[in-house]
């Protein structure tokens, strides 16, 4: 029996076999944060595109990037795995591409999916086509695209990286260094400074009905999309609704000590002209800052603030799915509009 869900926002007819595509959605990010969003969103819409950061320089991705001059495949692989179906084919292939070799031999540390992606790139000479072929093999419920056509380096301005000089500002380069710095990241830039966007990614943003930022590593997964000129132009100019999903907790190192409203202030600092329609926040995370500050930061972006409660980490994918349905129903163009109050129970019933 098909999933019982909202006919208005997804096109699924309750109790029937007819399945609509749902809203055209684009999700931006990388790593585990993007994977969590995709795992939920693929159950709501059949028209889903992931646009993935390409700045990883550590682990298997870093080795393949250095050895073959390719885009780092790891975040792309994770997105593809998250879009696999829940049937035997999807769950099996998801495990296969995520499988990482152990031991101390040449393959140690490499993920099977990374090798498969790079092999198809080498064979086809086309990054997007290679990802499409992997998606066909896995039977993914969506499309995965890189945010830029060339590998990127993140350069971060960090305060307090040296414990002996807590006020000193320094610069670190590379995603791995930015994510693990003992200091607090203040801002980022990209190298090269004007990387070419992937045309298919630009088109997906322009054609979208919803664009989702986050959750995820704020400086290394979410914000870089706004620094690729062609993609940033599309994100500013699209007619899509823009949804920002805040993290459940600050990330050690990268956003240590950040309140929820600080995340929004940093977003506005990197893209001052960007307007947002909805900011989705967890009520449990609000303790890191005042509600008034978060409402002010959301208003600065032109956004409505929507609250949800995720009582336990394992509940997140399902809760995100419920939030997505609620947001599309209430805030899609032509929808009902209006304020959605905090949901103390964390249940989907709070969304009309």
C-alpha cells in the first residue's frame, strides 16, 4: 500500500497506486547533513536534485582528487546512496557504494562508490554523465550534481586557532583543516575564486519550486554554494521558495559556540542580497540563543521562522519529512500562508 501522505503537496493519492512527482526540489549541501535531507525528501517528491559541494580534500576523496585530478567523489557518493530506494535493490546498492575497504593495503580507506564514480568519469570523460550512470545502476529517486565543474579549496578566516593567542586571526586552507580547526571560523572564500558552475545545476535551481539549504557543516558544506558565481546568481534569481534548515547543534571546531541565530547572521554575511522564505529550527537547539535573536535573524533574511521538535536523533529523517510536507503545504506559492506555531509533541499532526 502506498504511503499515506499529503495529496496537495506531493501528488500522492492516498490509498491508490497513482504517484505524482511532488514539488520540484533542489537540496544543497554535502556530507551527512545533505544525506539526511535527501533521505527524507525522496519520500515526498519524485522531482529532486542534490547539488553537492566539491571541496573535500581528505580521506579517499582527497587521494583520488590528488591522484587523478578529478572532483572529490565522496560527498557525491553519499548523496547517491541517500537517494537509493527502500527495496532490496536500493538498500543493497546503498550498502555497496558506502562500503569502505579496511586493512593496510592500497585500497584501504577507499569507498567502493568513490572508485565506481571515478571509473565512470575516466571512461566517459563527462562528470554529469558519470553520475547519471551511477544513479541508474542504484535506481536513485533523484539526481545528483556537483556545484562546480572543478575541484575547490576552502580558505577560512579563523580566530583563536592558536590557544596561546585566542584573539589572533589566521587563515587555514582545505576542507579538512577548516572542519577540524580548534579556532572559530569567521568567514570563507574559495580557490579558485571564480569557479565555473555546472550548467545542469544552475538550470535545476532556476527550474525549482523549492531550494533547501542545510542542515550540515555550515562553512564547508552549505555556504560554499553561495560563492560559486554562476550558481549564486541562480540562487538569488530563482522564483523558487528558499528554505534554510538549521542544525540541531553546533559542530565542534567549525561552528563551536554558534547559536542558531549566529548561523543565519553568517549566511547573511556571505550572501547579503539573498532572501529566504522559511527558516526551520529545532526547539531544543534554541537554548543556545534567545528566541528574539533568532526571530530577528530570520526576519533579516525576509523569512518566517518555523519550529519543530526532534526529541531524539533517530527521529530526524521522519520528522524532516513531516516538516517538508508542512512547509510545502503552507508556504508554496498559492498556498495558505500563515504562521506555524511550535510543535511541542514533535508529531506530524501539528501540520494542517
